């Protein structure tokens, strides 16, 4: 029983707080994962995990061991990278998290050519509209919008995306086209709940910004849902340009206040500073930067 396998299994189980989920991440059976961790604890003469019927948690010793274990696993991955780079072939797992709406379409489309070029790289995509804790969840890379709250993470800018205000021609014909952002207060505005302030729409750039308080009959935690409802004529929405693009192309939506748009939102690739970037993760970040970059 290889000690490295035991360490990898312990790290995966700790990240998932579950033997079943940790084993699934590694592609082994739950029984084998339990054996690996038990063997590691036996070798160390210490209990690393508290086991209950509902959850697995780290002991104080386990937490200290995990902090030292992860860099060693990263260094071993780096050794493998040297061989892979010489062979010009990338292989191994990459675990990514991203917002549900963006990840289920735009990110998936970006990942397709990467996986075609590197078929031996196994990508696990975890979609969530909450920011998963990267280290605790065993995530290699997060794709996120907006200002980063965790200053301990490293972020690489992938692109900037416009925030657009849109409405359908049918809605504008029935309710009138607002001449200025201030008149949005009299319209049915559709709110995207993943925004920091869903009912506060900002217009203008930097020091010339102004904020309009809006409200309406529909709100959702998906920007794509808001754009879709706007395309049906329900009201006026503000959403990232990529969600509105299909409806803009076929004429079901049109952009309002284009010359008064606020600053674009930034899309980042985010990863922990303590984690070694393996060749496959570096290659994936470079690919995403090229895919979503200028133009």
C-alpha cells in the first residue's frame, strides 16, 4: 500500500468531508479509501479524522498534517509535470468550480477544445452560485466574476464583460422606451439576485456613476433566467452581455442606455497561492485566457 496513495486519499476525504465523495473524486471504492486512511493513521500513530455517521471532520492533528501534506503532494505533481512536459502530453485531474449559468454553457464550450487537445486530462466541473471554499473543497481552479473578497487567493484576469440593460421590442411598444435611467423607477425591472445589490442599477463610469433604485415582479438567481424573461416581454433586465447575446442576435431583445453603461464586470481564474500549478492547470488557465480574451 503506497504511502503517497494514502496521503492523496486522506487529502481527498478531508476536502470532501466524506469517504464516499473522496473516493469518488479519486476513482476508487469507499472501502479502499477507508483502508488507505486507516493505514496512514496506523503508520503515524495518530488519529487524523473524526468519523461519524453523518460527516467526517479533521482532528487537530489531522488539520496540522493536512497543511503539510498538501505541499508535498503538489511537489510530487510537479515532478510528474517535468516528465509530462518532456513527453509533450498532459494528463491527470483538474477540479474546477464556476457559477451555474456561465459554467453550464460558456465555460463548457471553452473546455471542449481543451479536452480534445488533451484527452488524458480529466476535468471535474462543479457548478455552484455560491463561492465554494477552494482549499476545503479540494478545488484546483475557480472561475469567478467581480471583485474578489478573499485577498489570499491568486487571480488571473480572463476578460471583461459588459453589463447591459435590455428589453424586448414588444415591452417597449406597450410601455414606452425609457429616455433616461431615472425613468426605470416607473418600469417593471427584472432583478438578478446574484448581484451584490440587485435593485441598485449603476450607470456611467468611475467618478461619474449614478445609481437608480428599481423594482419589479420577477427576480432570479440566474442571469440567464432574467434575460429569458425579458425576451418574453415581461420587463426590463440588466444582465451580463453573454446571457443576452442569443436574444439580441435574433431581435427578441435590444440594448438600452448603451452610452451610459457602467464599468464591465471582470472574469477571473482563481487559485490558492500555496498550491503548485501543475502543467495541466497552467495550460488550462492559458487556454481560458486565450479563449475569453480580447476579441
